[in-house]
């Protein structure tokens, strides 16, 4: 939609071919239904891919400020919370409605529910066949998404058409997704939410980390800190490498302070059990797991626990290792990582360097962002730049 609007504003006649029954359905699920459409904090550290710097020429043309102004013009009054921008209505549907109204105002043709069967170059034109009808155009923009949340339309079905033009794909994997772990105790702590830091290790090497509210599920770990590191886990697992996560359940206490806190709780001599000694510091669901993992009897006298075991317990609380064996898959992912190799795309225009007149935008390109509106920012920016240059190119 951003690409179509930009192209039409630059004088092009535009047709959108959408294989779902309605355009833009994925927007409705963004930001938990509130659509965090951009973020005031911007920079390379928020974007990933084989070459994150690829985004810079795009953002110089249509970045954060242009995005806020673009949506303000469409009627989306911005509401900011800690740098995160949402529509004042609090509804993702408002963003979709505003875009659709602009498509209507510009009199663009939107064909929904079309079964695209081929896209190829025929002479000087691109020919797209959908069902029994053929569409011809001077330029073609693929803004088809990746493979995350396929029910919304991002199912990878257009990848084969792109490959026919000679383009190659960096491995596409789920990102911003829950991680599966092998430890059986997760079933007993499902539903717990706790402040924690997450460090991700690939073949024993630390590759990234994040901190925030971690959600423990029946099969592993979730929550924004997990989402932020998940693309690296998925990539490594795809290469057949070993992946571990180290969870710090007390990131607000240093090692020394934690030991004295735990020792004081256990050595008070007030008749508490080991299990009771940790009440008030951790969720009651977590305490049995922590103690069992360190060989401490739950109902035993807290004061009788040897100092060596207390030190081991504290070490575990600061660095609980979890074996990561998979992700929840594309169905549960908010975005996919990987996509068309950026070396095959001109960063200034989003045009293919292999096929003149062919452009790309959004998640189909090997660029993915962190949580916080960054993937939508990339969608608007790359789409607007692609549409603008396609119209005049």
C-alpha cells in the first residue's frame, strides 16, 4: 500500500494484486492490535540482516519524520509512549482504514482474492497472470511479505516468481518468535512472567542478549527479550549449530548481593523450609524448579542447607542454562528473517540490479527489525521509496 500510494502520487497508474480476500490484513495484528507503526529511536542497531546498513539510503529518503507526517496527513494522530508511536485511536484498524481510504482517493485498482500463477518479462513489459486474466506493466513491485503468520497472506508463495528473475534468498527463518527448550520442567512453570535477562549462545559463544519481561511457556521461553534474540537462534538452528539461552532471574541484583540475600533468608533459623525461604523473591511456581535443579530438598530445614549448595543455587539463578531446540515456527512468528539478498538490490531505489523495472519492498528483502515498530518502519520506508522510483524510472 505504501508503494502503491507513492507511485500514484508520482503520476503512475497502479494496480495492486492481492491474493487474500482483503488487503493489509497483517496490519490488524501488529502492536497487539494497536499498531506500533514507528519508533522515535532509530539507528542501525535496531535492524538486522546480512547487511543492515542497506537500510540507510532508504531511511534518508523516507524515515521516521516522513513516516509520522505521512500518517498524520492520512488522519492518524500520533500517540507516543516511550518513543513508540501508535494511532491515538488505539486501533490498528485505523491505520489500515487510513491507507485504504488513500488508495480509494487516488483511484487505484485493488484486485483481491487473485490467484497469481506467473510473473515474467514479456518484451518491454512485465506480465502477471492471475486466474484467467493477465496484467501488463512497465514496472513490477514485489511487496509480498516473508513467511511469518501465513494466515495473513505472508506465505512465501511469491518467492518462486522472484527466483525466476535470477534472485537468490538468504535463508528465511521465523523471527520475533517463541523458543522451544528441551528441559521438561517448563510444563510446571507455564504462565509465569518474570523480569529476566536472556543471553543467547551459539556453540558456546555469546551472540546477543536482552532484558525485560520473560514469559515461560509449557515448551520454552517467550516475551519481548526472547523475541529480540530469536532470529539468531533460528538462523543457528538452521545451520545445525547448538543453541543455549542463559536466563538471569535476578538481573536487579549483582552476584555478591544475591548471595547475601539468599544466605540471609536460609540462615535465619526461623524454622522455614528451603521452599519457604525464597517466598517473596520469586514466583511460587519457580521456587520448586530452582531448588530441585540444585539438589535442595524443598521441605528440608532452610538453615541446614550447606553454603556450597547456596552458592550453586545463586549461580543457577544468575545463569540458568536452557537448551534451545527450535522455534514455534512461522505460524507464531511476528516476522521472518532472511529474504532477497540485498546485494542484488539497489539501496537507493529498491530496484533489482538484475532486472530493470523490478522492485522490492518490506519483509521479502533480507532486512528484519527488532520489536518496537521497526519492521513496520521498514515496510513504509522501503515501500514508499520503491513506489516513488518505480513511477519515475
